[in-house]
């Protein structure tokens, strides 16, 4: 990916639960790098967080908690515009306009809705179903060129492009920029520590399935010690791990943390068992996460400062969003 072509980068995260290693390696770590290369808007998708009932007090606390966590990970509000959805009404406004362009058949194909609604499709909220349209608004409002996300969000970014093309074509305008998904070479899909075929996720009921960025060093070491693996030693190449998903996941995490390829990791550990590999991985994780955790507690102590950062970010985001929102109203023929 040629970073020089990145003009504007937009991405978001739901403020539900803790940040975990999948969020960090799949998305946040890359946002931190990109904020020095391109104009970045990073937001807490709090309107997304209410698609499933969440205790209002918990949500309120999570918005600030997640903002603190992003700053602790290295997002600098002086470099990136950091805000929350709910403070920028242009997002739901644009989402309504785009929901009249998006087709039901397109939303029916969204795998994340199928996964999240499961067998209870009829009982899922309309918001959960329509959410990918809000996500399209989140990005199209800012003329974003790139959307850095983990692999699981790729389909949503493709949907944004389809919506943008149809809107531009239907209304004969050149309003929306087509955003590209920006998916990292390493860490785009971190799996559960208990099941190498399920993605690491905030919603997994077992806390042992994920490494949270708030976990202390002993907890991290214990989770890695107990991570599911197999008795075989590591092979020469990562390819040979394709039928050993849990082993492959640990190698992938190691590679992502050290910015190496999985093959170079297997070469180093070839012939060695997990008794040797796991402590090395745990040390690496502790080295990465301990400084984030330390910063996290500093920021959490000052909710007023966090609010001020988010209010300021929302003001900047609203200014950047206004021309495209106006353009969309004009294109569909609605006077304002
Ligand atoms: P969310 O909150 O589920 O996840 C935030 C980011 O973390 C990535 N991620 C992972 N990457 C690798 N391995 C994993 N196990 C893993 N789990 C999560 C996600 O891919 C994502 O990049 N709908 C989005 C939030 C959103 C958004 C947007 C993103 C709202 N509007 C506009 C981009 C652009 C979501 O629920 O992400």
C-alpha cells in the first residue's frame, strides 16, 4: 500500500467492553502509525453500541474509557481528530439518506449481521440490520480514501463503495470518494485463545479467550500459558500450520508484535515446543501492553479532560462533514 496516496483516513471502534489484542493489532496500532502520514479521523462508534441493549451508565463510562484507551495506545488528539459518533449528528443524517440508496439485498448478505443475530434474526433490532449503512455514512461523509480495519470489516467497506457508486450514478453527481479498505499484512485476524477458528472478540463469554489491554502482566502470562495448543513442535514454515489453527494464531500474534513474517518466526522456533514458545510470546505481550496499561490509568482519572477532547474532536469532525452532507441534500433535491 502506497501511503503517499492516503489523503484521508477514517476508522472507528465500538465503545463496548475492553479493548483486546485483536483490536490493537488489527486496527489501533495501524491508526497510530497512520496519524503521522495522513489526515486521520478516529471515532468511537457509540451509535453502533446501542444496536444491542446496553446499560446507559455502562455506555457512558465506556465512551470515555475507550477514548482513554485509544490515547493510551498512542492516538494523539493533536494529530488525529478523535470524537464520538453521537456528538456529530451528520452521521445519522447521512445514514438516512444513504439507507434510501442501499438495497435490502445488499444488507441481507452482511455476514456480521448473520453472525450477531444468529438464530434470532426476527428479534434483532432494525439498527443492527441497518448498521452497515451508518458505517458507510461514517466514512463517506469525510471523503475518506482509506479505512484501516481488521479483516472482519472488509465486507462493510465494500458495501460503502457500492453505496457510493450507486448514489453518484443515480443522482449524476461526483459527490462521494470511493474508500479503500486498508488491511494490515500481519494481525488482520487474531483468533480466540480457546478456539483457533473463532475470532478474538469482546463478546466471547470467556475472558480466557482474549488478551485485554487492561490485563495485568500475571493475567497475560496465565492466559498464554493456558491458551489451547497441541503437543507437536513448531514446523519450519507457517504454511505447515494450516491444520493447527491455535498454533498458527500464536505464531501470527508473535509475528505481528515483532513486525516479522510468520515464516521467520517458525524458522526461529522450528523443532521447539510450546513450552519454549509460550513464555517468549508472553514476555513480548507484557512488554507491549504494560506501558499502555500504565498510561490508561493516568487518563481514566480525568474524565473532564477526556470530554473536552471528544467535544473538540466533534466540532472539527462536524466542520469537515458539513460540505458533503450539504452536497447529499442538494443532490437528492431537498432544500434546507
Ligand atoms: P469493532 O469495534 O468490532 O472493532 C474495531 C476494529 O478492530 C478490528 N478487530 C480485529 N482485528 C483483528 N482481529 C480481531 N480478532 C479483531 N476484532 C476486531 C476490527 O476489524 C475493527 O477494525 N463496525 C466497526 C466499527 C465502525 C467502523 C466504522 C469501522 C463503525 N463505523 C467506519 C471503520 C469505519 C466495528 O464494530 O468494529
